[in-house]
C-alpha cells in the first residue's frame, strides 16, 4: 500500500464531450484556455477555443475551415502573440489569430496531400513553420514571407526514390540563432534528421515500424534525447549527445506494457518541468503511460579499449504509472506549460479530458 501511495497517480479531473471528431488539443500559452481541432460530421474543419472555469470547460469560440484540421502548434510565434499554426487534409497550412477568429497567414496548397504534422520555432531572428505531409515532403516556411512565394527549404526524396508518407515532424537543437535540426518520421519506419544550418541530412536510421510521433526532450538546447513512438507498441529513445564511431546515436527500444504487440503508441510528450519525464498514449483502449528516463550509473559514454574510441551507453525507461482514461485511443495530449501535473487529452470517443498527475516533484 505504501508503495502504491508513493507513486504518481493519473486522475481524470473532468470530461467534456464534443460534437465532432477531435484529432489534437493544445493549451493556449499563458492562459487557462485550450484549443481542440478536428473534423465536423459535414466534413468541415473544427477549431474550438475552450476555457477552464471551475469544474468545467466552457466553449468560447468555434471556428471553421473548408477542410478538416489534422495537426497544430503554437511554437512558431512568441507567447504574447499566441498564433496557432494548423495543417489540414487538403494540404493547407494556416496561421490563426484566435482573438480575431481569422487566418492571418494561409498557404492553401502547401502540400499536395494531407499535412500530418506541423511544428514551429520562434526567436528574435526567425519565425519558422515546419510541415510534413503524405506527399513525402518536409517543408520549412518563414511566416514573415508571403506564403505565395513558397517555402524557404524543401526536403524531398531524390528523383526515382519512393515517396513515403511523413507522419511526424519536430524541431530541436536550437541552442543558437543559427543552429536547428528537424527530425522527420515516415510510415515505413524511416527516421531522418536534417541540419537546417548546413542544409544537409545529418543522420538517418530505420525503426521497422511507422513513426507516429517524434519529440526532443528540450528544443532550445544542444540536442540531448529524441523520443520516437511507433506502430507495434514500441518507444525508442535516442541519446543524441554522443555520436558513435559509425555515426549513429545510441538508443533503447521499450515495448508498451500489458498491451497487444500490435498496439500503436500514438504519441510521446515530455514534461515541461522535467525533461526525463514523459507521457505516452498507447493501445486501443485510451490508456496513458507515465515514464522516467534514468541515465546509466556508469556514465553516458564508454571507451572501447581496443580502438580508444568512445561510444554511447543507453539508460533505462522506467514505467511510473499507467491508467485507462478513455474508451478510445488518446490521439492528443498536451502538458500545461505553467501548471505542473495538469494536462489535457483528446480521444477518438469525441471527448476532452483534463488529467491531473500527482507527485511529479518527488520522482
């Protein structure tokens, strides 16, 4: 009993039903408000702004788009601006001013097919949007430039190479004004890391299963860890600080506990308060898993006595808690950036849930 009470607990604080299919949800920076996006029964895109008021979520605004909305991010603008970038089923990428209720930047044909993932990066010298699509392209957009002028960088397959469906895109390694990398995951398990400063492919590997989600543990530091969640119930953690003699990164592969071997790990999200703590959503029954990455006691590198070269040593991914919070898969999850332990989750049962995670300070 004492061991049970000492562990973090995941509590569903409230549940809010919605009349459309929701694909993702995000907290609006510096506020008790959040957005959910998805698809109405009539095929129109849904973008709803809600606010936490006491023990319930209150709908404040409903915006519509001509095409269903698949993904979004607040990362491409400053926190005071709070502009939301979205990707839709028609290949469009938009930047929304939620206060005005309009799109202030609109690349209607950013891609030839559905935009599966978007991310962004804002600093004093740049404001960029990153998008990945079923057309196999990963594109970089400067939101200060008219979208009719096109993207500033396009990463696409070479002539004759098969175009794979890009499922996930994330930005990291942005420790200076010039440096940043984009990681992209594809439906066949390919994982590619692009260096935007050098405009080159920095590293690539293959994970056997489609990559549903990618995230660096922190975006604005020299890249430390990259987490990939995939089909077939797998979570991969790459230690990006040490480059092995063959140019690879040391990694571990963790299977989802207590699930079918064919379960999907839909996402992985690091806590904004502790980069070693992350939440995953896996399986078909709306379950969440809370993990902590523990570094190896002997250090992150080891020297090969025969060659004198150093190679990386993996740590361990420890399961802290798991809980079923919905009747259908949880496809969206976002930690509140200011309130430790508060999160919002969206699932395919057409509901939003506020989750409270306890004891995060003591783990």
